[in-house]
């Protein structure tokens, strides 16, 4: 019965894979970090499917036990999967390990064995398509800085401005170093205009429908939200009152170009962060 449940959950996880990524899930017995024969067979069945590229491995537990114990147990489970894949000639440099303990329960009511099994898992995620580390727009005009645009008298409450040249690591909410140039311009505008209040609005590309992308830092499907939040946290850290800043993630619900985007320029236009002026 346990083997059947584990295999059924695995099939669901593959069929429900995220747009630009793929996921495999293996499950563990109660209070154990040893891979069972059935889970090894699952991994073996997909060894040829899992590419030798960056693999994001996250360990999870059920709700039983202390937070400290579950954090350690989830780390051991993630390491068990990592070590098994490493033994199949996957270089250790490919692995990014996260241990979530009981922080990401699929079913919080896990008193019975079947619900507990759902939570006692390790997820292996990898990108299915190439996502560039840096977005390059050919022949992009220099234009004015975001500070100059905000301070323009034609920019009023309700105006929306795109933060040009603001780029993130592919599939993550971590800013590239080059992105701090437009961020510093935005920061200067906030400091020079103390009455200015803004909403930071994140958007993504390349997914059908309004759904959001998978954030490989948090393993949550809210990439546009996390990217907008990253800018919010930067401004706050630099001394801007949080009461002057809001942030939202719109996923792929407000594309400038319809899906599927026809070229890299349309993808870049949809994959954007906008600043909406609330008060000036």
C-alpha cells in the first residue's frame, strides 16, 4: 500500500510539473532519512531524464517532532538524495540543498500515515529550458533614468514606469549586480521626493494563462511577487519608510504581448518590474 501511494504521488508530481522546470518527489518512512527500495527504483527510472545541470533539492518532514529535530531530519533526507545522485556520476557542484523541516506541509492534518507520507518528502527540481543569467535587449535605447522619469512634471499619480535594465538570476529573485544602477536611481528619487509613494509590480513571461512562475529560491510559485518584494526590501534596507512602498506580483496576468511570445524582445517586455506612482 505504501509503495502504491508513493508511486501515485510521484506520478502526480511529474504531471503537475512547473512551466519552466521539472520536479520529482520521493517519500520517506516515519522518522527516517533512508531511501527505501521503492524510492530508489523511482530515482533509477528517471536517472536518464534528470539532466546534469543545476539541481535544487529540498528536504521536508511531517509535523511530528520539534522544529530543531525536523530541520535536521529534512537536511539528512535531502543529503540522502544528493548522495545517491552523486553516486550516479552527478557532480557535487550541481546541487543546491535546502532543508525546510515542517515549514512547507502539503497537508497540515497529517496524523494518519497516508497524510504523513505526503509531507515526508524530498523534491528534486531542475530547469527544463535555458533561462539566461542576464537578459540582453538588442538596440535598447538608453532613455532617461527612473529618477528623471519620476521627477518629470508629466508623471503623476497613476502613472506606470518600467524599471529598465533590472535583471534577475534566471528563475530566482536574486538581483544581478548590474541591476543596482536603476535601483540606485529609484532610491534617489524616493529620497529627493519625500511625498512620493509607489507600488512595485512584478510580471513574468512565457507561461500560459495568469499563473506565476516557480521561484527556485523559495520553491513557491510566486516569482513575480518575490522579485517585487526584493526591490521593496532593498528600498526599506536603504532607509525608505515602508509606509511609502507597496509591492505586488501579477504573474503572467498582464502581459504586454500575448502568450506565446514570438521573440526574445517580447519575452523581455513581459518579464518586467513596473513602478506605479501612488502619490507624488
